C-alpha cells in the first residue's frame, strides 16, 4: 500500500509563529497590544491581496474549524467559514441554532466543547452568556475564538472595526470616535472602546440614559486618560466625528420589552444629518441594522459598513492562520 504521506517531509516543515498566537485562545481584546495588532493587520492585508489575486490557498489544508453558534449570526459565522475555506481548511458548522445538535438534549457547553475538540483544530463560539468563551477555553485543548459572549465582548469584531478605521482613514491616532446607540448591551462597542485606548483618540458616547456605557468600561477609559464626553444627543457629535460608529438597540438583552420599545428608535442616521458631518469621515455599523441608518445613507461614500463586513473575513483569516500556527 502507498503511504498516505511522507513523514520525513512533514518533519522538515517548521512551524511559523511570527505573530505569537499559535495554540492560543482569542477571548478578549485585553490580550492585544499595539505590536500584536499591527502584526495581525499586516497579515490581514496579505490575506486581502491573496483573495484579490488568487482567491484561496492551501495554508490550512486538512485543518477543521468547529463553528458553534448558540445565538443568531450572519456575518461572524459566514466570514469565519469563508475565511477557513479560502485558506483551504474546512468547517463543522453548528450555526443553524444548536437546536439541531445535542445541546437541545441538554448537553453542557463543557461536554460539547470536549466533543468538538476530538474532531476539530479550533472552535469558534458565540453564546448568550458573558464568560462562556472563557469557560469553553478552560475545557478545550485547542484554540477557542470568542465570537460574542452575550453583552460581554466580541474581540474579532473589534479587530475588524479597528482595521476598518485604519484602512479607511489611514491612521488610528488623532481621531474623534463617536459611538451611538446601545452602549450598555452592545458587546462590539465594549471591545472596540478597550482597543481604542491603545491609541491617541477622543471618545464620544451617545446613548439614552438607560443605555450608557457600563461603569467597568468607563473606568478603563478614565484610567487611560482618554478625552471622553457622554451625551444623549447625536447633534453634539456629528460635526466633529471622524468615525460615527452606530449600533443596534440589543432587543434580546432587554428583560422588559416595553423599555426596549421606548428606546429602540432613539437615533436614526439620515442623509440630512450627515450633511453636517465632515467630508472625510466614516460611518460604521457592526450590523444588523434595524432602522438606525436610512438606506439612502448607503450611497454616501462615507458609509463604510459593507467594506467593514469584508474586512471581517481578512481579519478572521489572519487570526485563524495565527492560532493554527501558520502565521
Ligand atoms: N452583530 C453584532 C454582534 O453580534 C452586533 C449586533 O448584533 O447588533 O454583536
């Protein structure tokens, strides 16, 4: 029988770990500093060039990612799948609601993770509970990537958001970043705020009183000495913002739906409103939007949210290659 592979040749293949994330979990933005961020961005740019020229490579051939989503997702799940496939790997997609898996029979997260690691080389997890990714990371012997843990964090989104700002505006320093909407429950703004503290930025938080940024994050902002102002009114920030980061009111995090109804349409970005914004600025949104940005705004070159979506794939390609020892 012919051998399936040549062991000597495999032995010669030395592991590359220039980014330093091989075998690591991606659980929180707290684990990133500017040096690491810049290495990930360089790799994401290489991924972009590769996709634009050849579409895909075999870097992760034979590797398997388990995509375990206990909450709905369009962009995060499909970009992780696309990222894996463009790098030659494959995916076990448990993304259509864990209702079709043994989770619906009452299997715990710990057992699900310990099962999936028998088949896969990495796990990407979205879960409604804060800290779920950390728990999965404690049990798994393979890298766990946090794709959103309740109202906690969304580190890969924050990296793609930061990358978008850098690529669109050419810098991460000297910028005024305004975040609007549900700053209390929005995990993307929690993670992005923490990442931005590494740079010389001014922050503007715009929200209704009941959706203000949590104290824990506010304290980090204050400790970092970053220039910060909170307001309820988008008119206070529209003229000076370099980045307008709009978010959805997170209906699923409200215990009292009447309260959601009260605040859900608080901010709507219209073409008239952005007439007052800078000529060189960007409007971002992690999506999905449910009315916070009028469709007419999409035609404005400053509307960066679909370009932001695409950056998600490059960043996740860079991260997957890194944790799987190919970066
Ligand atoms: N897609 C983002 C998230 O999963 C934002 C949102 O759902 O509003 O956090």
